[in-house]
C-alpha cells in the first residue's frame, strides 16, 4: 500500500502542477485576442470575468484543460465509435498501422541485432549506418515513402506501417545488441567448458539474458511506432486517423480538437506501453525471474 502511494502521489502532484501551469499559459496566450474582442465590442470586463472569457474562447490560441477534457469526452463517449467524429474510430485507424509497423520494426531490429552480435563485419559496417539513419528527420522521409509507394500503386496501411517501422526498429536493434552481449565472460566460458555449441550458447544463454533488454526497448519502439503512424498520415491527406484529425484541426483553426486528438494519441501510447510492460513481466516470470 505504501509503495503504491509513493508511486501515485508524485505523479498526481506533477500532474496538478502541469494543469496549473497550463491554465496560466492559456490565460496569457489568449489575453491579446480577448482584449481586441472586448475593445471592438466596447466592453471592459472585470478581472475574473476577463479571465473566464480567455478560458472559454471557441478558437483559442491555447485551449484550457477543461475545454480539451470536454472535447475529448464528447468525441470519445458521446458519439458512436465507428463515426467519423469519434476519436475511438480515428485512434483505431492509427493503431492498425502502428501495430503493423511495430511488428515489422521489432522483427527487423531483432534480426539486425543477431547479425551484429554474430558477424563482426556487420558490427563494424552496419551499426554506424543504423545509428546515422536516425539523424534523418522523419518528416523528410515520410512524404518520399508515401510518394514512392503511391507511384507503384501501394497506398493506405503499408506505407504508414513502413514509416512506423523506420522509427521502431532502432531501439529494438540497440537494446537487443546490448542484451545479447550482456552475459558475463565467466558464463560464456562455463558454457564452452560444457562443450556447448554456438546455437546452445545463443538459445540457452544469450536469448534469456536479452529478454529484459528486449521488452524495455519495445516500450520505446511501440511509442515511436505510434509517432511514425501519425506522421505518416500527415502527407497523405488522410481522412481518418489521429494525424488526419490534427490536419483537419489545423486547416480550420480548431485548436481544441487538435489538443483533444493529441490527448487521444497520448492515451493510446500509454496503453500500448503498459501492455508491452505487462507482457514483458509475464514472459520474465515464466522464465523464472523473481517478481519485483
């Protein structure tokens, strides 16, 4: 009970502080427009009334937390999940490409890590290029991927999934390389003393040792995959998905809808990371790890 409280209280305290800062920032950023509107209307509202107006504008520069919360609630629970107005529907569209890209990225990352650990030439030649690839902005790559695949008639889910793959394979590759190399030399020598083959060394020592590293990197990869899916929706003019909601909101200056879509993306990311973490704990316990 005390341990749970020690985890929850700091998070709630930080959240409360962020909400306070958010409200203050909303008042400051929305004040110029509100003053202009009051001047044109010939009214001079009092202090609290003026603050209330800055926090209730239909198209504010920075929406207040309660405005975003209301929009998120209405778009999630007050409309049918399959409606084009539902954040659940848009989140599901983005989630499909996120999961596909995550699967591709995880598989690619693991394959690269196995090759790098076992082939010295790959370690020296491929690993620097893998690291360098992450210095290229995803916003520059996404339109090229979409255009190239559209030219050969491939549109929709696959191009967006490949953009997610590009972002998600890197943390898995790096984490797995570290995990596969994590067994100490004494354990490797002990296995060789027992005349273990290369495959036995890999499956009985390196792979079990790499599992914690794998799931830790997969938490990063699943969040990166979601970012890639959202970015992949931006240059396509998509009509569905969280990225599409962001585009629509920016076209019509619907800042409240933009922030509601961002919150929806954050919720999806948190759920995905939590699920990966739970699966990781289950796998580790099934392999004999002690519960934390």
